[in-house]
C-alpha cells in the first residue's frame, strides 16, 4: 500500500468519523424533539427521553472513535521488524 493510498484512506476515515459523530448528535436531537413535540413543557417522561438521546450520542461517539483507531492502525502500516539482529541475516540466507 502506497503512502498516498494510506493518506486517502485516513482522510476518508476522518470524514466518516466526523459524519458519525455529528450524525449521532443530530439523531439524538431529532429523537428528543419528536418525543417532546417541540414543547417547552417536558412532562414526566423527559428523563427517559434524554437518557436515550444521551445513549444515541454515546454510541455515535464510540463508533467515531473506533473508525479513528482503525484509521490510525491502517496508516501505520505493516512495517517489517528489524529489531532482531539474527532475523535479518537469517532472511538474507534463506533468499539466496
């Protein structure tokens, strides 16, 4: 995988994470507004409504975080380990 492909993938992952994050806030707000019918008087069901709206926000933020972590892991790539001195000469002997 080339660096430009990794960068493009990382930028797309950032965009997806941002969309998930913002989308969860929009969904939670719309859910609460529809349950309350845009009323200023919240009524007795308000704690349950806002608890579910908070859960929607949390799940969206968690999904965005997961996408970001996957993007960071992907951009780091699979570098060949050179920390073991014997492994380098062993690989060179095996090749030829």
